[in-house]
């Protein structure tokens, strides 16, 4: 049963178990556990949604800038799309799926 380098051969049952454990390890490595921070992130998303009904520029409300009914140039509109797209949509997906990639994309997108 000893191989050329002195190691014992692994039975088929154990090699199958090893493959299963490696697959579970890969799935776990891609996930995050936000814990108590999830409540803070959810609260921040709620505040972001509430800000849409507040005045942003002069007397123009956030949802008016988002809809394009009030125009103040490209920057306020870009801000509304990136803040809602990354902060709300991608952030919600990151909390729901608990994937590192989406959490990182949320952080980078909100940083823009």
C-alpha cells in the first residue's frame, strides 16, 4: 500500500469526502457574515430612500433629479444613479446573497 515516496494510498471513500470538503470550503470562502453591521447597512439604505423625497438642489427633490424632470447638469443625475444603484440595489444584493464580490462592488461603487 505504500507509494514510491512512502505515503499510503487514500481509499476512494476518503478521497470523495476530501473533494466534498474542498467544495464546501470554496463556497464558504465566497460568503460574508455581516452580523450586526447588516442592521446598520439596512438602516443606511432606508435613509438613502428617504432622501429621495427631500430637497437636493434648491427646491428640487431627489426623485425629480432621478427622473430627469429637473435638470441641473450631469453631476447631480450621475450622483443619484450611482448612489441608488450601488448603495441600494447592489448593497441589497450583497446583503441578501452574502457574496464578497458584491460587497466589494458596493464599496467601490459608493466610493465613486
